[in-house]
């Protein structure tokens, strides 16, 4: 079962309220996404830690309902 883009965005936004989240459905199948998350809460964390924060927001759905996600993370530019 696929995850709708708006649900994916909501899950991330709920876990990271300060985040700007952009979700693009790459194939139109709800299973392959490009996601960009920019959040102040990422500041001072490694890229791996930032990605872990996003994956934690997905509550184990990555690899199950969500097959592929190209993830980019970062902090807001000053």
C-alpha cells in the first residue's frame, strides 16, 4: 500500500514542526518520492543524524509502504 504525498509531508511536519517540507511523487505511484526537509532543528547535527530524524518521523513505514525516497536535508540559510 502506497503513502499519499500529503500524508508523508504531514508525518514529517508533525515530528519536525519547524521544518519546511517538499514532497515530489517521482512516478505518480505514491511509492517513489523525492523529499527535501529544511529545519532549524537540524543545525549542529550531521547529515546522517538529520536523515535519521526524518526516518524516525516515518515510524517504520520506510521500506514497507514507502519503497524509495530520495532525501535531502539541510538547515535554513541565514
